[in-house]
């Protein structure tokens, strides 16, 4: 997940490090008028982006979980349940505006440029998408205008 540190600073909201902090930050941004505190490219991988790191973390140090998952044991699905429940919980709130995300036409340039527009506090994407932000900064007029204004004279 990428965060727009400028928006967090402007709005006086702490960057989240836990799920509860994420919910609190999203609530604060919604109260301040942001349509989609968290956004991403609306595709069938959105749940993957939001659950895979959590699932990997939860099973990475549990040899029983790894063995059960590798053996495709039906009960291994229980290792996924907490992450999937958290995803369902997150989507039960109004912190992820589907209309905003449907306006994003791809999960690379369109997503990155929309993030640079400065109206989305947090963007969820896979690592190779996030790594492309540096290459795209100079291509976003909104982003470069904010950088020019922020530089000391």
C-alpha cells in the first residue's frame, strides 16, 4: 500500500500501521470529504492485494500451516479465514469507493496517475506497480505542480 504523506500531514492523520489504525485513518478521511480513502484498480485481484501479505505473514512461521497448504488439505483453508474475514469487514465500510476505483482503467499508469492527483490518501497495488511511481512522477502535471510549490524559494 502506498500512502500520500502530504495528505496525511495536511489532514493531521497518522499513517496507519495496524488494521485498527487503517480503519481509523479511513474514517477520518471520509469525515474530511475524501470519497475513497483507499483506492486501487478494480479487478479480480483486489482481494489478493489486500489479503496475500497478511496470509503470507500469518503462515510463514508456522510449519504446520505450510505443510497443510502445500498438501492442499481442506482444513488448511482455516489458515486463510482471518484474512478473508478482515477483507469482508473492510469492504463493509464505505472506505473504498467502487465508482472511484472503476474510473481507474488499468493497474499501472492510470492507477499511479490517479494517486498523483492528490485526492486518494492510500493506494493498494502489487509491488511492481508501486515501483513504477518514481518513473511516472514527472509525467503527472498535478504531482509536479505540488512539488514546485513545496520547494523553498
